[in-house]
């Protein structure tokens, strides 16, 4: 059997402040709330029609699982398998995007052409409020 991925279904981020992170991903990046599962400390955010970003409250997750997972210094959880994730934008006006991010207190790295699922496209990297690296990519070249 050969697996044939056709897209990204979802990405889960552990977060410290669920409400603030949901607001960031909705208000700044344009995601929408699909489901808010208070009992699980989980928010499913819609990204386009076929993908999601799930935000999981780190403390509730720790209580459910009984552990934070590995730690670097004993205080901050360490998640070695997430370097960054990329969101494709239908419209990519680098100056307008940068101004939008600055208006929300976000500083982005310089715009570069990088390779991804759709080939070489313009990309912009920045960190969300809890330090996760986000890449915004142009849908067309």
C-alpha cells in the first residue's frame, strides 16, 4: 500500500492562553472558530475550507495526560517536532501584510521566496504571541 496525502487536515498547538491565542488567529490571521470545546480546553479554528489549526490548552492537556512531555530546563515544555507551519494566502501583498501585522504588534522577518507545496512562492515569517513560528505564503507566484 502506498499512502498518497492530498492535503493538510489539521495542526495542533499547545498554548498557555487559549482565548488570547484564538483571538490572535482569528483577528490577525483571519481564521474562524469552527468549534470551541470548553470541556477539553480545545478550539478548532477553520483555515480555508479544508484545514484546521487546533489550539489545546497546555494545562488542561497536562492534566488529561498527566505530563507536559519533555522539557529543556524543567520549566517550559519542549515540543521538538514543530519548527513552523505555513498558511497559504489567496492574496499576498507583502507591504499590506506587514502593516497589518505591525498594527497587531507583530514584527515579521523580511519577505523571501521559499519552496513549499505549491513551488517557489513569496513567504513571510513571524512568531505568534506564544512563540510558534508561522509562515504566510503566496498562493501564486
